[in-house]
């Protein structure tokens, strides 16, 4: 399995977040992204939200 990432810049918000998270493990990335989304963006950490995070993952590393 290759590296995967989620980039907040792909989801414009009032916070104007520029955080990008990456990990070698899909589970590790979902956990980190769910925590970030809950704390910074106020999202509820639900199974449906975590599934949406999985769908938003991209292969590789985030652009600089």
C-alpha cells in the first residue's frame, strides 16, 4: 500500500485551513483526519464521516 493524504485546501471553509495530513496506513490517516476535523472544523466523528474521509483520500503525498 502506498502513501495516502487528505488536504484541507481541497475543502474551502471559514477557517481557511491549509493542513495536509498523510500516512502509510489508511486507518492511521482516517484517525488523524477525523481528530483534526472534529477539533479544528467542528465536524461530528461518525462512521459516515469517516467513510467520507476514506473517499476523499488521494494516493501519494500532498503538494507543497
